[in-house]
C-alpha cells in the first residue's frame, strides 16, 4: 500500500521572471511581484534544505513535505499573500521555515503604521498614506490597512516598546542632570516625566508615571521607579524643575535636603512679568536677566531682593513671588558654573521640548479612554522626541559641573559630622 501524498491545490505565485511583464505598465507592481517571487524562491530553498527535493529519500532530512499553503506577510503597503511550502517533522509537528520566520518578524506593516501615526497621519487615512495616489495596486479586504487594524497594531507596538523602555537599566548612564516636568492629558490626568543628561551631554528620556495631579506622591512614584532601575540615590546630581513644590519635596525626601535643585528661570520670569503692568515688563525682565547672569551668587541675590523691594509698593504679590524660592533660582550660580553652562542648565527647555513633541504626536487623539492609553501615547512621543535630541550646547563644560557636584556633596557630607561633634562638646 502506498502512502498518500498531499498535493497542494494552490497555484504558485509569480516568479521573478514573470515580474518583468509588469514593469512596462507599473514599476510599483513590478517591485511587489519581484519581491514576492524572490521570497517564494527562498521558502522553496528552505523546504528543499529541510526535506530534500520532491520524492527524495535521505538520512539528513529533518522532515517531509506536507503540501503548501498561502500565508500573509505585512509590508508598508499592506498584507500580501505568499505561496509557502510546508514541512512536517517526524514527530508530527510542523517545521518552521527560516525565511518565513524572518519575514514575519520584520512586521513592516506595524512599524510603518506606527511611524505614520507618530507624524500625525490619522488611522482613517492610513490606507491612503501607504499606497501611491496614482498606483494600480488594488485595496483588498484583510490587507491590514483599515483604521481598526492600524489602531490595533499601534496599541500592540507602543505597549511593547513602552514596557521595554520602562524596564531599561539606568545604572550604565553617567547622569549629571535630571529634569522633571508634568504634562496635563485631558482634564483629569497628569503625566510626570523625567529627562536625564549624561556626562557627555547626551539626553535620555528616563521614565513616566500617571496621576490625578502633580503632587508629591506621583513624583515620588517616578523617583522610586528610577531608583529601582539603577539610579543611585547616593550620587549627587543637579535637578531642574519648573517650580512646583511637590517636585522639590519629593526630590529632597529621597536624595537629601542638600540636593542641588535649580528652578527654571524662564518659568519664574514669565510668571513675574505676566502679573505686572506692561510699562514694567522691559525693566523687570532686564533686572532679572542681569542678576541671573552674574558669577557672584550673593550679589545676584542682593539684586533680586532690591528688585522685590522696589516692586513691593506697586505689586506686593509680585515682590513675594520674586523672593519665593530665591535660593533655588541661583543654584547654578552657587555651583560656580561658567556662563554658557549656567544658561543651558538654568531652565527646563530640554524636557519642555520633549513634551512639545508629545503634544504634537497626541494631537489627533480626540478621546482619552484611560490612563494606559495616555501612557502609551506619551511614551511613544517621548521616544519619538529622542530621535531628534542633540547634545547639550555646553557639553564640553560638563566636567566642571561634575567636579562642582562632587565638591558640593563632600561639603555637605562632612557638615553633619561637625555639627554632631559640636553638640557632643
């Protein structure tokens, strides 16, 4: 009795030679047809390597042929059907073809869809975006270019990349500066993110957490996540914040009360100027800039106190605002940094630029369903912003910052010991 042989009833796909018949009418169709033909030849070669030629016998085979089928792979223009031979192992399980596994692992369609959504192409226009306007490749049902399919692929890819990013090891980064800022999503959700600058001036998105408000508990959750991933809390770093008290409270509770914190001078100047009459805008802005550019931090503090004293008769609240957080506004001055480095580290421009990219990426989202959705989109926007990051302008002066931070840490590490000795005496 002879064994039955499974014969495929599926017609073979186009060969590379057959693709030349389409080159005169459509170069796009030629490329697609030639690519499918080349892939099918690779699959046939894999099958021959695993099961040998048709009807062959040999000890080196790992299985035998088991007919053929049509599978679908995604590329940037949608899913296409490919003729695929099948090989069944001697244990009864199907043996995967290496070329087929590699083609599926690429997931060109998913990556293409995610890239288009990050540059603000809506899911409804994805089908139009992935095909040539005057092309003759037909749109077929199930090709993976519908709005729901694009959305599912974005959800899967963004969740996978966010999980990988949020679990990345931070111990290998020589971080000198950490910027923390919040972003309002909708009306009831706030996301707090962190951006780090290493000793070479490179910028790194570090982490992200969600909360109802930008309070100390949310910031503490972000800091705890960074520490769990390898951020050493014993190393002295410069923190740059926008002035929210919750940020300062959580930072000092974790890294110590002597941790250098720089409040954004751009935010402070904007808050002060907007509360003053227009005739006072120019002179007050000039006075603030003059104080912040001084090398002597004590002299800069005196100038700011004099400015507050002059404004007190006309704008008592503004004068109090200038004095509020005065020490933290001059942290980069007290560290003795050069003017160019002070200018680069006296504001939160780095993380503000990243959050601006997040807002652009999220522009097409009309309805936030939950916090997980907001986290995925924001993380995708932060990683998109990282592609355009440039080194800090004053990166050549960062060794000065590193030495200043080491000196600051050594100074305040010995101070409690001296105080205890005095009390004992």
